[in-house]
C-alpha cells in the first residue's frame, strides 16, 4: 500500500465518517411527539416488528435497550437508557458511546440478558431488535416491562430508527434527525470529487481472518450506497447476519479502492488486529 494511497484512504474515511457516524453520535432535543392511540391514561399502543400490539408509556422515563441499534437510536433521539447492552467484544457500552451512555448499567450482551439485573432497574420500557439473541426471550422481558421489538434482522436502518422513535414517542425528533442526516450525506457526497463511485470494502478482522461487514440496508451499507459508493462483488446484496467470514484463500475478494478495517474491542485491539493482518501473505497488496 503506497503512502499516497493510504493518505487518500484517510481523506475518504474522514468524509464518509461524517455521515456514517451521524446516527450514532448525534442527540436531539426535548421531549416531543403526540400520543398515537392508547388505552390507559399515559400509555400509547404501538405495533412492533413482530406484529405484536404493545401498550407503552407515553413518556417513558426508564428505558432499557438490549441491542446496539436501539441504544444508538435512543441516544440519537436524546434519551439516555438506564440499562443497555455491552458493545460486541467489550465489557461496557461501545467505546464511542461512553460519554453519552456512561450512566447506563450493562444488563446484556449480544448473546443474553441478565434478567435479574434488568428487573432490578425497574424499567418502564424495553427495546430490542433481531440483531440480539435476546429476541427469543420476549415473554420473559414482558413480565418485567412493556417490550418492543423494533426491527427484523437486516431491516432498513431508517425504518428501524423510525420504529424506535415511535416506541419512544419521539417522531418529531426522528424527522429532524433524518433530515439532518440526509443533508450530511449530500454534503459529504459533494466532497468526494475523484473518489465518487469508488469501491469501498468494509471488514472486521477476527480469529486471524476477515469478515465482510455491512451488506444490505443497515447503517453501513445504506450509507455507502447513499454516498454513491460501490462495494466489492461479494459484499453486495443482503447479508446473512452482522458479518460474514471470508477465508484467507479468498482474500482478494475484500479488495477495493478503499478498505475500512476494524475488529471487536477497544482501539488497542484494532491496532493489534491490523498488525496481525499485515503478516498475512498478500494482505499488504490490498
């Protein structure tokens, strides 16, 4: 990898990150949104991604988010949960959210929830989606607080975000956020210049091999598409999950004009993984 190419990659990373990071790092203002139906005073009825009708608080005060997308969305809408899931490969919430969700008690991982810890928080609303294995525990969660499954696996992220906003009664804030997001994407796209239409590969290095990340209409895939960027052939279409392993024999399939590299864990873990990857034959040729 030449120094010039590495420098150009840094430029694209900094501009694309404006849009990709927007959903995860932007908070909106005050409580808002009108009640949409509802039974008892102070509640509203929403239909979740599984078709269940759930009575939720009109103004939830103690929210628990059991998946990373619902945590991101809640924070973007100006709500700091009392309980949350740990970031993948981390003990606490994802490091980039630490200053926004530092008060949230970790009560789950992507694999399971600690029902006892969760119940002790006495939440009035629980949010999750199908990116977490806890999706199979909805009946147990319902015995603790109203529980809303906001999205199916591989759902369009804007649809999932809007569903989370609906459950939180924050439609106005969601509309404002999405308008700002689209403006950020347009501004970033205009700055790409000669990199417009570039092929962008996104991988996670784990267990001494890469996995392709961000296929489909989730945050990464949809944002890159909105920016007018392409993906390598094997990263196109809808994926089967959060990431898909790639064998070292097929290392060339993750190549592109730009390569976004990451791993689970903290910054030091990423640096260690990158050093490991560079020892793999042909990786430095990408």
